[in-house]
C-alpha cells in the first residue's frame, strides 16, 4: 500500500484545512486508517482513526469537536477536516494504514499501522 498525503498549508488561528490521504495498492486489505501528527521537539501523537469498512471513527481528546475524519472508499481516500485550528495544532501530519483488525483502543498507537505516507505540514499562525 502506498499513501499520499496532501492538503497542508498555512492558516490563521480559527481557520480550516482539509487533509487528504490517497491510498493505492492493496487497499482491499485495509482495516483501519489514521492520522497522526508530530510537532517540533515533540513525540508523534494520535489524531484520529477510521475503520475502512463501516466507517467507525475515533479521535484524540484534543481534537474532538474540531476535526472530522472521513473516507471515500470509491476513491480510496481518507480525509481530515480540521476546523477551529489553533497554533498548537501546528505539526507535520501523517496518514497511516493498517491491515489487521485492532480494537478501537489500540488504534491510537502508531505501531498498529503498517504503512505510512509522507507528512504534510500544517502551520497555524496566531
């Protein structure tokens, strides 16, 4: 599976961005996809995840109510709609995919994902 992330950019606080992650290859084997982010000097952290089949979604507390993850199976693409952005959301955002079923609790851990896209930079100015 190859993952291509796009949609990052510079936005003012309170603004919105939509990230996209296009998957190619063995997409029929995907169980879950997620978004993670890493800010300068910080560890990578979980943002959101979605089941490829069924569409159940999961969010980090820090983004609940502001971010929405969705998928378009026909386009093999996962989206992350980010609203009410804050300067602390500034980070490189990565999409990832996993093949094997994992409980919802485990989807917050990066090691539960086998494939990663290149990052896309999101910068929120104050």
